[in-house]
C-alpha cells in the first residue's frame, strides 16, 4: 500500500563491490580540504599558511554558529598548512580550501576526546556534538546534521534512518552495516533519544539481505529500532520518497520532512555521530565505493577527506583502458569530473568509472520528444519533465516556476527512461539556474 510515485529499476551493478570489505587507504602526502563541503554558508578559514595542525583540528569555523546552516571543517592529517587558497572543487568551481602537507605523525588534536552527554539535556548535547564534529548528511545531500536534528525537536514523531542506498554501484553504506552495525545502532539510539522518541525505523532495501539478517539478529529482543525492508526501487533513497514509502505521508511542495513530522538521517551519519561521541573524532574520513566497469578492481575504501580522487582510483587498480567517464556519486545523480586531482569530500560516497557502453548520447542534437509520456510516469515528484524541458529551451521562466521546477530532485529517472535521449536533467538544472540568476 505504501510506496512512492514513479521510480525505475536500473541495473544496479552492486555485485562488483558489495563483497569487498572496507580497506583503510593511507593518507596522501598532501590533502586539499575545501571549506564548503555542506549545504549552507561555507566555513570561514581558521588557519593560515605556516600553521601547524593536528588530526581533528578545526581549520574552518562554521559561518553561522550552531543555530545556522553551516558546519565546521577539520584537518584529516597532522602537518603544516601549505596554503589557504582557491582550489578546484568536485562541483567544478574553485572554492577556498586549506592545503596541508602531511607529516605522517597522525598527532591528535587535544580537543579530540570522548564526549559526555547530560542525561537531563540530551537533545542539546547531541546537537552540540553533531555541530562540533562537522557531521552533515553523509548520504550525499550534506545538509548540516545539527540543524536538521534541531528542526525536528518537539515536531517529529518518526525518525527514519536511510539505509536504502538505491543508486547503482554504491555499496559503502551496505558494508558499514555489515562491518560495524553495532556502532550504527548506537548512533541511531542517540538520535532517537535526542528526539525523545520510543522507536526509530531503519529502512533497508531488500537487495541487502545479508545486512538485514545481521541487523535482525542484533536487534532480537529489542523494540526501539525497527528494521523496515523495502522493495528495491530507484530513487527510494530520496528523503521525500523514503518518507512516503515508510509512512505513507507526502511532503508538500516547498516543505521539509519536519513539516510532516519526520526526520531522516543516513546510516553513515548515525555512524559518524557515534564516532564523535565515543572517540571525539570529527568527520575526517569516509567510506567510498570505487566501482564501475571502468575500474580495475572495484572495492570499498575508508579515505581521508582531502585525498585526491586519482590516488583513490590508483588504490583500486586504476582506470581500465576503455574508461570514458569518472563520476563522484552514482551514475544517476553523480557529477562527472574532468580533473582527477579534485579531493574526496564529506559527501563523496562513491567514485564510479563508466565504459563507453554505459554512456548514452543523443544521436541527433535536434531530436524531439515523441510524446510517449514515460518521463511523467517515472517522475517521483509527479512533475512533467518534458514540459520543463520545452519551457527551458524557450526561456519561459514563469511557466517553469508554475510547474514547480524547484521540486525536481534531479534523480535522472526521466532521462534514463527517455527513448529520444533528451537531455532532460541538464535542461532542468539550466532552468533552475536561469530562475535564480534573473
């Protein structure tokens, strides 16, 4: 009965890496850490060239403090700040970044200590810990977690932990659930208690049968965390789609999950919170799936923030000779990069390399819609991609707004299903930019 609108079933490619245990990748000689790795205001530089830093040192102060949409940034290595300057970001723009020469001593900052929680002020302390550790939405959305949790206080009646991982090829969350389920569950319980809820729902797609079985075993005899097994369908990992699939509630246009009394956090976000509490370590690394037909040896790696993508690919045997495109993120919503020296950031859950047969191009740049309506049928937001495409080409911006272009999550379902190979997502992105810039 409960499901979300539209959706597709692309080839998932997860078999390439799902049985690969997480390996620790050694830190590089130099890391480049952008001060914008989250939705919201970029962090402000807190160090200068020549400064010494330790693992976990704050190198970027959150621009708005704990009450705003920003997050602090920390050093992933110990060493010396080589520069604070604009460097190429995975989004294709040049962003102020802190460049650090690694001394390979792994000296911990004195502030990196286990965190205590006041039982009488649990919510405030968890928000403080999330903020101090720079935890953001680790599934790729990168919304500051402290702000999201605060927005749900006294409003949310449902906490959903997102373990869907619906994008093709990505298996990083799957491996975390298999290899460190206890830490994930402890993190979930901290979030549940902060929201003053009796139960949390951990939603996992059915294609992760081994993780589901393990979690059910660990939760046997408990009632505070429910495992909700969902039929596999893309883009079930989207917040609004997951809420609809789990609760049947629909988040209205322009509204947030808190407006339907829900809060959603990613599996790795819960893991990161637990790490911050038990060790004091902020977000200085993340698990990255390196996969795709263009990768020699697909695997899952724990990577220091700021590590060049090139070095991560090398650790997986490098690119095959026929690799044609490298994406940060999955093939549906990931961004293609043109420079392999861009760094891994907080939202980098995967690096996917595609071969020619996975890359589709329009054979005719003047191709037209054949009016099949498939894009409308698969749109999880119930939009009309073909009309958004047509109005963007004609620069009819008022019509784009009337058709709720801002609600598009750019999941790529419409472009995937389009028999004419129209560049629907690119047109929608362009339309949003035109509206914002006019």
